[in-house]
């Protein structure tokens, strides 16, 4: 898991509620990613950011929002528009010129 | 979009045996990577093989790449109980730092 922290480990969302997942890194990496993982499936890209104050939608951005105000932080908000948010959310980073991704420990989001 | 498809979806072997997992992909790639995920945890990078390489080794891991067949295999030799995990392949086709992931192979090593 290295220098990437995700919090909380478990998160419960009520109907119609927005929730924010935290991702912080001390690796000085430029690029950060958010993935969603459903049981028995691979990773699907939600959003990614290559530099501060810039981010792009991935394959499944609908119902999610992000910000990148600091290099170290890339929070993900799961909005009420995301009707099926129950999943395991993984944050990852990549350093300048690198090709491999480093992952945080993940946040499991459950709906009450 | 899903690029890689792993085969088999699940594999159960005895400790000490070799485990082979395969990954197929659809388009041209710059490199292919293998990652490991222990249950409920983040992924850990294992090995990267570039499109101009055919085979690569790292400890008990051996990866092959056949670009003509658009496929790769991951061999874990002399398996241990601690190798129990899910293994994912990911391809980089555009060098824009995006990876496209397969669905993974769940490997169980029986002691």
C-alpha cells in the first residue's frame, strides 16, 4: 500500500446522500486515479488526474465527482445520482515517466 | 472498456505445483502488466513486459507475451499458500497513463 492512504476503510451511505472518499499520497506522484471494483470483476476507471487542477472522466464517471486542488489529494464524491454505489473503491497513483500504478488499501462503500 | 480477459477465472492447485494464468487482449499495446490483489486489499504490481519483449522473469514469476496472438501468460513456480490471491493483467495501449484491466484469475493454493 506504500504511501497512499484511503479513508475510511468502510463507508455507509443512506439513500439520497452524497459521500466523499479520501485518497492521500506522499509519493510526490503526479497522476492519480479512482477505480471501482465489483465482486469478481476487474477495475473500471471512474476519474483520473495527471496534474493539479485538472482531471478527466473515465469509463464510468456518471454519478461521481472529483477535485484535485493539491498534488497529494484526490477526493472522490459519490453523489445521490449514482444509483448502485455499493462497491470497492481503489485509488492509485503513477509517478512522472513511470508506467506502473501504486494502489491504496481501498474503501468499501455499502448502502443502508 | 475491458481489454484483458484472464483465463481461467479460478484456479485451485496444491502447494508446490506451478500455476499458469493467461490473459488475452484486443488491440495493440505498449506494455502489459500483471498485478496481484489479496482479498479486500489494494493491488500490488508484479511485473511489466513491453511489446518488444517475449519473456521476462522475476523470482518465481515468469511472464510471456505473444503479440501476434495478443496474449500473455503468468507462470508462478513452486507455489506457496501465500500466493493465494487474485491476479490481474492490465494493458497500456496509449501511453497516457491509463491502464485497461481484465477481470482477474482467482488463485487458491491448497496446503
